[in-house]
C-alpha cells in the first residue's frame, strides 16, 4: 500500500460500492500496491452485508494497462485477486470508458 494517496478509491451509495482505480499516471497498471489495495477493498465488499453489488471503474483514459513493469505484483497475489473477483458473493461489473 502507499503512504500517500490511495490507488483505489471507494464510494458507497444505495447498496452499490464503486471501486475506482486511481493511478492515471501509469494508466492504472496493476502494481503490487494497487493489487493489494484492490484485494483489500474487494474483500471488504464481500464481508459487508450492506454491499449488494460492486462496480469497478477508473480515472483517466485507460481502465487498466496490464501489469506495472516498474513495480509488478507477485504472480500469486495477482492470481488471488482474480480468484477473489470470481468468487466474491456479490455481482461485480466493470464500468469502462474510453
């Protein structure tokens, strides 16, 4: 995780939690820190009874440019994140623009 601004912003409204990838400088590439923050946010959504659905979105012009080559996530962490997305007990949808 970062000591500065979060890489994943969270908003909750009427049962829907929106998770926003917020690292537009590197086109929201999956760094180790972003993967960890997104995993923690999704895990929290899965455990929160007030969350009925999750929307993944982004800042900037790119939803996600793939892995961050300067700070790549551990492969096991990336697989765990993808597994969490598939197994989350709430529907997850992506809002991709651009």
